[in-house]
């Protein structure tokens, strides 16, 4: 048996050994439950996991569906206890992986008892989906930090105005110029018509 096959079987054995504790150990409902509480939205594991039902199961993005390469990525992500380590866990979405990179697994586990501090620890600069709302704010709003279509409507509206302000100003200027141009045209036509009527009246008086 090849060395790589032995490593894969060893990793699989480790995961299977903790099978009964996977959901409790790795789903971390404290965070999405806090997000649900402060936002009033029906959030779930999709907040930071690939699958909305969490890591337990046989479906895509869940532990029992992982192949050898994905299992190795999973173990590397789980060993990233310090911040600054770029991971690509197959059971986490981009936001989940960003959390591990930003604060590390150790700090993340410490925040289980204080999920309200996660947004502060992450900071409000990162915006994975580039919708104008920071990832930390989307955590508080109970929206997905990886989807432009999912966000607080009011904040998305304000963010879109801010992002497209130059285009909006140009559009307003263009419409204004067209309006004033149209008014000037109507005024010119009116004066021309008035002048023609006046000239016509003078000619009639002379005759």
C-alpha cells in the first residue's frame, strides 16, 4: 500500500473516530444563533459553511462526501490555530475561511462564549462579495457575506449610491443639460414664431 493511501486512511480514521461529535465540535451554532438573535433573520450554518445544514452528512460540502485531497485541506484548516494562515477548507465557504485566516482557530474557539465580539475581531474592512457592506456587518445583519444579492436592502441601496456616485452625478448632469437644451430650443422657436408674426403684421399694415 502506498504511503499516500496510508495517510488518507489515517486521516479518515481520525474523522470517523469523532463522528458522533462532529456537529457539536465543528458546526459552532453559537455564531449563527447570535447573528439570528441580533438581526431577526433566519440564519443557519450557511453563514460560514459550504452547506446550510453544517458539516455533518454525505452531501457536497459535508465531511462524509470529501475525497482524499479535500480531507487533507480540511485537516490543514483545522490545524490553523494562529491567524495569518490562508486556508481553503472544503466544508467552509469563503467567509468561514476568512475568519480562520483573520483570527485563527484558537481565537475563534475562544469567541464561542462571546460571539458578539466576532465582528470587532474581524474588523469592518473586508468585503468578500464587494457589495459595499463589510463582512463583519453582514454577520451582524444575518446576511451572507459571499453573495451580492443577499444584504440589508437599505444598506445595499446606500452602498450602491456610494459605489456609483460618479455615474449618478454624470447622469444627473446629462439629463439637466438635455432639459435646459430642450427649454432653450422651445424658447428659440417661440421667439422666432413671435418675430415672424410681427413681421407678417407689419407687412399687412403697409399694404
